[in-house]
C-alpha cells in the first residue's frame, strides 16, 4: 500500500513494544524517516534497526516520558534538530492493564488517558 508518506518525518510514541512497535514497523515499510520514542532505549534501538530493515529511509530512537512536559519538549527539539520537524504524529502510550471493560477501574482508564492525549495536550509541543 502506498500512503503517500515516503520521506516524511514520522514520530511514533510508545514505540518500544506492542501497538506502537507494530505501527512503527508498518509505517517504516512506507519509506518514512522514522523517530521512535518511549522510555526503554535498548528496545527502541532494536525497533529502529528493524524499521530500517523494513524500509524506513532513516530510523532513530529517542527516549521520552509522556507524563513529563519537559521531556516532551526535549523530544520534539531533538527530533527537529536531528531529522527536521515531525510531519506525522502517532500518539501511543500505555493503556490500562489487561482486562475487560468492567474489570478496569475508572482510575486506570484515567491514567491511560493521561499517558496519551492529556499529557500531550498539556505541554502542546505540536501546536
């Protein structure tokens, strides 16, 4: 599939495992210049290597704490200096612990929301 994103700088957060890792590898096949970000640097380096092998024009690992606005500001500055401004943003973060909807307490849903959208909207590095 050609999504028309070849050569664009794409940032995937929460990319060290799970859905974020799968999305990073999938869009690497589109020939993007890929920034993968999460807390686990060693895992990110592996994802970046596999993304390059899958077809990314470039893939770099960046550490970030999505709950920390300063960490997000540092992330966006680092990406811009090293790769150019991120043109595509895939926001992914830790979800609630595994279980059914009813088994998940409201506080766990709130924490999952805060780890993705709310954390990014507070610091607004992409606005």
